[in-house]
């Protein structure tokens, strides 16, 4: 098993990519801590330790870091997609997007990092994974001003962490998916006046002609959390069905 003996914390693990990744990591032998803002979504994650966790709550971040101790892996998966151009964007939308997508990620990483450094001193490496997107510094998309800006910041944050701690055994990488068929995507599709047309437009982004499945992103999470990627750090892994060809 590729993750045997490793302990990994995953946020937003109740559904979508986070849930698929928690299941995949556990199947590869990891001890997985799966958290989500909505505790009900964590039902059914058998053999995985779960608890509710609001990543925007600084006090809860400190408590979670103390609870998990010395991690081998941290997957910051929580995030929010704000829709609209810069002319549609409110200051509140902008602030919330950065608070959840960037600041919360920074706080949790900062809180967990000392324990991860200590763990890396024992094992040689520990891995931080941050959820970014192709909608970022990788590529611009219509109606994604706040989201694209936050995900570009995630890539920058990831590279900075990688550069600062590479000599201490810490690896940091960002995952940049295309459009993934998740419950949160379906919620956004349902908000359109014509959900059928909206779904078709999301599909049309990918030259492959389909959406990704969360289970197709999870193997990349396993790889980057495992020792198979021990020589990889500071990278933005695009997994997008051909969007950026």
C-alpha cells in the first residue's frame, strides 16, 4: 500500500474531490482525518476519522492542528466558486473568496507545518497539497474574476511554501483540475435559468467532451501524498481534460 504508515488530514472531505481523495488515501493504507463544514456529509466514511471543521474559524484551525499532531500529508481542499465578472463582483464576494480559498488555507498550513516538519525529520518527507484550478494563473475563464484570482494566489502560496521548506523535507504542490462533476458544480448549474444549457457549456470546456469524475482526481492526490513523488515540489499539476492544450 502506497500510503501505509502515513497520517493525512483532508478538508472539505464530505463530497466531491475531498471525499473521493479520503476514500482513496484510506484504501492505500493511510490513517485519514476527514473534515467538513457539514458533518452530515461525512457519514459513510467507514474506517476514517471524521469531525466537523470550519476552516475559516481561526480557533478551530488551532484545535484541529493540535488534534492531528504530526502529519505526513495535508490536503487543503475547501473552497468556494464565486460567479461573475469584475463588474458583478461585490467587496463581500471578493473578501469571502479570499478568506476561504486562500487565508484559511494559509492558516491551516501554518498551524500544521511545525508538526509536519517534525514528522519529515523522522521520515524524510511530508506533503502539502493545495486545491487550485486551471481557472487561475494557468488560464482565464469568463465570469471567474474572484475565483481565478484566489486560485492564482493558491499557486503562489504553494510555491512559496515549497521554496521556504524544501530543505526541511516539506513538499508542497497545487492541483489544478478542469471542470469536475461534483455536487457543488451541480448546485451551480441548477442556479442557472437553463440548467441543461449550463451543463452543456461546462462540458464544452473540455476537448475530451466530458466532465472529470472526482475519482479521477483522487489518484493524483494519492501520488502527491506518497513517497513516489518524493522528488516533486512546487508544481502546479494540471488535470483538465485537455483545456490547456
